[in-house]
């Protein structure tokens, strides 16, 4: 029902996030844009069948009258992987099968991209943001205009996406009926944490 679409590296500022990811991977990030409804902005990097985004609050945009996605209103500290996003063809059905608090569908647009995403009322996804945000691309963005088709191939591929959580067994059980993704590993850990292992032209790099 769900397919791994992309993952997010959150940062206090976009420049700080971009610098951290470029230093870690040894490659420049591609373009991004603004999300007016959430007052955030991003930069992207293609990873073959999925992509990563560096995302931060846009200081030039008017603050929204609701919490931002990915719990960005509460984000602090160094740039780090905080969320993963999975796409589906039926957002309502996916949301109904997800744990309570996975969010309500909202409509978004940027340039020629159109999509719907389930966004929690408080901006925080189940399992301390370890449960994936669910997205449904619309129109050409679902086929020929998806970001993976628009981004240059930098020769990077995701090898492993590790999610550590104190309730790892419960998180695995919540994911099992919704997504089967060999690259995602849910492991026990003292606190929620995500790590991406990426194959680059310079070898394996970690985010």
C-alpha cells in the first residue's frame, strides 16, 4: 500500500542543513523550493528511486496558523534525519490503516507539483515521528514529473535506512500491513533516532 518516497533532513536553517549534508556526502545538493502553506523551504538530492530533502522553516514566509509538518516548530540542534515519507495511491485508505494520529489529508502545491499529505494536527507523527508521513502525488507529479524524474543523477543510492526506537516491536507491527521495504530496518534504541546509509561515488556515507 505504501512505497518509500523520500526522507527528510531537518535543520534550524536551510543553509546549515545544506552545508551539513553536502559535507557528509561530498556532493552538491540540487534545487528545491518553498512550501507556502507550511512556511518551509527545501533542497533536494536524487537517490535513484527515491530522494532526500533538506527542510527548514522559511524565515521569509509568514508563519502558518497551524503547526508545521515534521514537528519543525520544535526542531533544535544540528541537522539530522528526522522523518521518512511514503507514497500511496489512496491516502484515505492508508490513513485509515495507520495508527491514530497519522494525520488528516491536506492539499499542497509548489510550481507544477501537486500532492496531498496526511499531516497530524500537532505536526508530530506517531511513534515520535518515526512513523512515515503519507503522501499521494497528483497529476503529472505521480508519473512523469515526480521529483526523482526531475533531479540529476548524482550517483547516490540509499543502502539502508535505520530507525531506532524504544518501542521498536510496536512500530514494526504498525508498519507491517502497510509497507514492505527491505532497506528500512527498525531496531531497538534508547531514544528515537534515524540514520541513512548512502552509497556515493566516494563510498558509503552516513547521515
